[in-house]
């Protein structure tokens, strides 16, 4: 390993302190540096001229938020590449999405960024403001270079097979109609939408295990239990996704009096979500307890719930609330998991009072064969996967486009999306065209919740009046990010989505 590479941020702080005491002027650069090109080299050489010693820190792999498949080069290779440059004195990793840990450790006299950061308003993350404040607090100044610039993302996309030929062709055609700025401006304009999410509250539990193989007696598989993690799933996850893009979000859901998990749920909801809870005395809050291996592959799962219709008192209270309030929202999004909260009467109130109604009726092991989109008499946007669509029309072999048209016509929906897993999706705008989007995910960690992410983002885009082609891309990008998140550990944040959209459209 190169002597330039510093293994910990603490060691970097010690080294910087020693150099500062020796009267050296310290310079710091920070970034991903996934593909080093002539623009980077000139930037780093200019930075080196600002002082006596140049520290360069790289964002660790786990914190690179440029979307699926990035970084292309892992942190070990990126460190090695950077250490090979003569103008660089020391190199280290930062386990953070910002350069703040490095700034606080080095306390540079000059923190050097490229000229594209000079207008802080253009930084999608807003992190440059925080970094500049930290530099000033440490007694330094932020300096911007004006060297020749290239886009690492564009070079990687074009020459390193980050995306398949199918994805490249799709993105090229999309860019003939929309630029990255067009998409970001459109999605950013959704913040004033008033959104209501109605659906089952689900607590997802992952029990992480190590499979041990077949037991000595009988054909039973054994596993060693490691730990448990809980997530806010179902309608809770959908509300959290939307809360990053819309300032006013209401969540309408049901909890059980027995093992309600209410404190856990409230603690997991974003601050701008207003929860409206209805309680049933005869059941617990829904818990889906999954046993998984180290790769998040499912071994088996156990449901804790009551799937019978809600008690009359609870149903009436929910229906009364919907009759009074739903018409005051711009968009109503219904992730209907068929696990006992949404009754037939509630469905009727959703259909009668929602100005723009976006619905998914999920098929799962708790409702298979008994739960389809046909329980709704109307919707504006329908999102189904292929099995859900085929089950709704009882057709195993028919053309998916024809089946989608049948369902959309039956419910009077203008938009219907069919998600196809690794084959991507298509979104039909019945007044215009069908938009097909290939799968944008390069790597899959966990598929749980990807459909919810698509419903959330595509739903608010269409409900907010955005073009259907744009909504299909935004929803697909959200799903591509979500499959890299274990269950519902995190929501698809605007920063992550916007950076990935920029990555896609460069």
C-alpha cells in the first residue's frame, strides 16, 4: 500500500496537526473521483499551488449516492489511483456523504472545489453550504478552480458499459424530449401538492440468519439466528417516500390495540407526515416477520395479523373521515395490501371522494386469489405487476398491453402501469401513448418495497399533472434506487433521486 494512503480519519487529523505545527499551509480536496481524467488532474494541480501539502479524501463506496452501479471503481482502486498522482501528498476515505469529517480533521487553510460548485444553488445536495461553513469555522477559506472540466459520469456512461445498450438507447430517446433540468424542475414543482396516503400499516421484521443446512433428523433446514431489524413498511413506507417531495402528506391507516407498535411507527414517520390512525381492538398491528440470510434472500416468513374485515365502528369512523376530508387533497395514493384495513365501504368512499386516485392492489401470500383491482370501480392511475394484472382479468397468456387496456377501461383510468421486474415496465397513457422503460437497476439487494417506490413517485408525478413519459422515468429511477435498500430501511430521498436522474441523463 502506498505510504500516501492514510487508513483512518483520526490518523489524518494527527498528521494534519503535525504539519500545521511545522508551519505548513494545508490544502484539502474531497470528492468521489470515480474516473480520474485530465480535468481532475488540472484541478488537483491547481489546488496544490494553494499551499504546501495537499490532502485528498474520497467518499467511501457505501456513501456514494450517484445511483445504482456507482461507483464503477471501488474505493481501494480509487485510493490507489489518487495516491499515484505526484501532486497529491496524502489520501484517505471519508465514511460520510459529505466532506465534513475530513474538513474537521484536517482544518485546511484552503478547501478547494471545482468551478461548477461556485454557484452553491446548483448543488443538488446542499452540502457545499455545510462544507463552506465548516471550513470557515476551522479558520480556512473555500477556493474554486477554473480548470478545464469533464463529466466523469458522462464518460463512464459512454465508455464503461455502466448501462446496457437497451438502457442507453432508451435514455438517448428520452433526452430528445426532456433534459435533466426539465425533469428536476418538474419534480421539484410537486412540493405544494397535498397528498393523502391510505393503506395498511405494516411493520416489516428481518431476522438475519446463517443457514446451517439440513438437521440430523428429518428434512428440516436449520439456521443460526443473528439479529433482528424492524422497518416501517406498507403505507408507512409510501408516505415516507412522498414526504421528501411534497410538504403536506397525510397518512390514513389502521393499528391494532394489541401490540400496536405505535411509538415505533410514529418514530419512523417523517416530520411532515400527519398520521390519522384508526384502531381495532381484536387484532395486532400487521407484522410480517421474515427470516433472511446474509444476502437478504428470504428463507420463510410469518404473518402476525387479522385479515378479516375491520370492525364496524372502525370502518364507520374511517369512512366518515374520508367523506369529510378526501376532497381537500390533490392526490390520494392507495397502496392496498389486502391485509384487513381497507374494507369494501372504504373502497367506495375512496372512489367517490378522491380527486385523483392512484391505486395498487398487491397480491401477496395473505390474499392470493382474493384481492384484485376489480374491487375498485374507478381510479385515475393504476399500478400493477404482471401477476396482479393477469389475475385481475383471469388471463395467463394474453398480450399485456391488451390486458392493461381492459382494466384501465373498466375503471376509467387514464394511466395504467405494469411493472415487469428485470424487464422494466410500461406505462400507458390512454390519451397519448405507451411508454416503455427498461430496468434501470444495475445491482439488486432487496426487491421488497420497489413497487411502493414506483407507485409513490409515479403517482405524485401523474397526480401533479406531469407528462406520463417523465413520470415513468422518475418512478423507474426511484424503484432502481429502492432495490439497493434493504427492505424499507431508508426512503428514496430527493437528493438520491435527483443525483441519479442527473447520472442517467448526462
